[in-house]
C-alpha cells in the first residue's frame, strides 16, 4: 500500500514538473550571453539592471572562458559573447564593443622583499632561467611560478605582452580564475603570479598578504590603468557575430553607457572614459 | 626465568596496544578532520548566515544578499536527478541481481560499463551533458539538462550499491517466497526491496552527496544564472557552482561563500538524516511487522 502511495507521489511530481515546463515556453524576449568568467559577474549585474528597466526581457549569463565566448557567439548559441581581451586577427569577423578596462599586474607574497622586477627578469622567471629569488635580490628560496590555464585571456595577454609561447613557460602551479591566483600567492611566500589589478588592490586593502609589483617602472594601480600609462591592460568586450540589432543592440548600448559605471567599479574594473 | 616471562608478556601485549592505538588514532583523525572543516566553516560562515540570507536574492555578484534562487535551483536539479536516476538505477540493479546469474555475459557487460562510467571524471559528464542534453536535445542551459547530467553521473553508484544490497538478502527468503507462491514481482515488492532498504538508501545517499557537491558537470549544463527559476527549462545556478564562483572568481565573496558552504553541508545532513529515518521507520518495518 505504502509503496503504491510512493509511486503515486513520484508520478505526481513528474507530472507537475512537465506542467511547469510547458509554462516556460511562454518567455517573452531572452538574451543569452556566454564567455569570460572575469566578465560574467559584471554582465550578470548589468543584465539585472537592464531587466528592471525593460520588463519582459530576460538576460541569461553563462560563464566558461573567453574562448567559449568567441565560439558561442560564432555558432549562434549565444547572442553576445563575453571576451576579456582584444580580438585577435583571425577573430576580426566578429564585432566587438568594449564595456570596461582591466589591468594585469604581477603579484608576490607581502613578505617578499623584492620591490621591482624588470620585464627581462619576469621572462626569465617564467621560462625557468631564474628559479631562485636570490637571483633577483630576494631570499635564498625557490620561486613558485603560478601560471594561468590554457584558454584564459589573462594568459594570452601575458604571453602576448612578453612575447612568450605557453610551451616555453615552466610553471609549478596552473590556475583558472583570478581569485584562485590571489589565494595561491597569498598562501605561498615564494610564489609569483599575475592577476587583475582591481581585485588585487581590493584584496590587499582587506589584509590579504599580497603585493602588486610595478611593471616597467609604472605602479600597478587602477589609477594608472584608467589614465592608460600602465603597459599591461586589456579591454573587456562584448562580441557579436554580425552588427547587433534590436535587443542585443540596446543591451550593448546600455552596457557602454554611464548608467552602469557604478556596476563596473563595483566589480573592480575601470569604466570607459566619460 | 621471570625476566624471560615478562618479555614474552610484553611481546604479546605490545602489538595489541599498538593496534588499539592505530585503530583509535585513525578514527579520531577522520572525525577530527570533519570537525575541523565544520568548525572552520562555522567560524567564518556563521556570521553571514541568517534567515534573510536564505530567503533573499544575491546582490552585487553574490557578495551581498542571499541565496534563495540558488537554493531552489539546487533542490530542483537534485529532484530531477533523483527522479531520473532512481527508477532507472533500481530497475538495472534488479535485473543484475535477480534476473541474471552472476556469470551471464550481458550482466557482466552492463557491470563493466557501469564501473567504467563510475571512474569518468565529472568534467567529462559536464561536456557530455552540454553536447547531448543542452545542444543535441535542445534543452539549452537548464535545470533539466543539469539534473539529467547528474543522473547519468550518479547511476553507476546507485546501481552498484542497490545490486549489492539485493544480493545481500539471503536466498532462503527468495525460496520461501517462491514456496508461498509469490510471483517474482510480489516477492520483490514485499520482501526483497524492503529487506534491502538500508542498502538502497545508503546508495541513494552516496549518489545525492556526489550530486550536491558537483560543480564541473553543472557549470556547462544548468549554468550560471542566479535568478529565481520559473520552470525546469530555466538556467539555474547550483550551490556548489555559487560557492566556486564566490571563492574563485569574485573578489570579496569569501564571507558569503563560507555561509553558502555551511548551507550546503546543512542540507546534506538534513537529507541524510531524513532518508535514514525513512529507511528505518518505513521500509524496514514492513518486513518485521506483518
């Protein structure tokens, strides 16, 4: 008897699920964005504000990396791709729209006495020619090189800036997201890594034991990314397959307008110049 | 003489003491690790936990606000996974344990494929789910895709534990059932399944635990959207994905990540407790009291 009751309940639940499912087909207007995990939280916040101003519109944001943003925008799986770097030559068939800027800075543990690294030294550390902090004026300790995983735009930007190939890099730790980089370096006195400057500045101000190193003599600060003097910076882009129309156009215009500058800053990025 | 005797006593006594120490020490270590983990979560997360955290939507990329939509999505994903995996898994286990002999070639083929599936890393299930449910079947990023992907993932655990539980029922019971003229289905319903219930529930719990902890398989199937889902076709962020995003991708999200992790563990304990209680008071009793 009880088993029968159980079966009936289960069937009831299934039918209920199917019923709710059919209601879903009545969605009005939906915009799908996929790509860069760096951009995904910002895009989600912009999307929420856009939804509030445009009733009946839904903005769905999916994360997964810039490469995925490019692929999904091309295949049409996404209306808009999220790409946290400038488009490459072979990607110029896509249209890109910058919504914010972000700087990439080198970080080391706060206790590390090294105050500055030249570009040459950074290259030598990442290619394994320098493996001890002593060689660059630090303590006699092995260097833990933290690198980003394949497909991450921070990695591509870093490689491009220092004219390196990923196969040249001898890394001890390979990480994915930005915060993971900060946590890895904060937990290892001998580590060096590169992360988004805005979040690193925020985390350092919260007492996380990391230190941003200047690059080519320019201090790694949000201010220097804003005024364009910091050498390693990237645009955060929305990309579309063709010239955007209708809802996508409106969303892109909204994302580039001043009404989202507070959201951009809340995610520790630099808004476009006014 | 006396010295030699005492040496012999020591020789007998020492391994015994070492063994006792090792057994108790290991058990304490295991319990200690769990308590440390729980203590760490409580210490850092409890301050962020409140009723409004459970019943409000996330704000500012999850740094502020609560987890209500994420909690709902998680339970829906879990519901879909269990609803799909339990009937399939139970039926397969019944086939393997009751209908086929342990030497049957087909049975071994099914068993082998299950064991291979059990060893597949979850990211592979995620990519499969994305390719099959989301794109090929056109379900898109949805709770349904996520739940069905998880169902595929927990099936091997479910089938294997259920099979073992059924096999553990003594053959005498089957024979007695047959002698009383019970049909196979009746014997299964009235004797075998209730008798195996604690094993079945244990398997279900293992599956649910794995499903709740899953991040990699869900980020590509049920997705990243943290809005309250209005149907199973909506994308919905699971708790584990939320915790991962807050701790690895959102600066300043650690507090809420700890609080969410605490909720996840609480949910797991709640589900475990309820299922164990159900197994004890409901299924088992069917056999003991006629």
